[in-house]
C-alpha cells in the first residue's frame, strides 16, 4: 500500500483588506520570516532545516463575519517552547480567542485561520483517542467545534 504524509507547505486564501494585519501577525507575533511579498501573495517560512512554508493568497472578497467557519475549514496546531509567553503575545495581538472546553488557547488569526497553541513536548495522546472515563470531555469538544465555539 502506498504511504502518505503531510508535507511542510500550506496555503490559505484570505481577504485582501486584511493584508497588513495578516503580515504583522505571522511575522511579528508568530515569528515567520517573509521570503516573498507581493500584492497578491506572500510567502512565509518558520524554522530552519525542518521549516514550514506558508503561502498566503489575497483575494477580493468580503470578510463576512467575526468568526469565519465553513464546511471546508481546518483547524491547525502550533507549538511553542514557552506556551504562556506565546499565549500572551497572541492575545495581545488582538486576535479572536475561542472559548472551548479545553485548556489550550484556540484563536482565529487575521484572515480566518483557527489555531490551537500547545507545548512542543506536550503529550497530546488524550486528543488522539478516547480515554476511558473521559467521554464527557470528548463529547463537549465535538459539540463546541460543531456550533462554532461561540466566544
């Protein structure tokens, strides 16, 4: 059987009118290095040899709500070696914080992407499979995600 793995490149499409906030957030708050910036597309890199590349494509469409959610949404995870300092830096940037029944920071970045902040060495196995006796927490997380985690 053929194998599959996630690559180290991603792209998102965002409203053009949010470009300045998006650039500042990914560069100044999350520490991405801008490798190319144009009117229609920015390229960012995070990390050294094991880098992650993010292309941000700007389009002319409305930013229709405070919480952008559709059936095509994906929530991404970022890791930090100092979760509390990064949490504060992200919150201070004025992003929308999502209230979920989970101790991690979930937030919506400028442009609509949703992230969960975790520790680099954090054991996340309880999020990968049901833990006996933790069915209530699992059900709460699923319900909150489905209703859009009203802030």
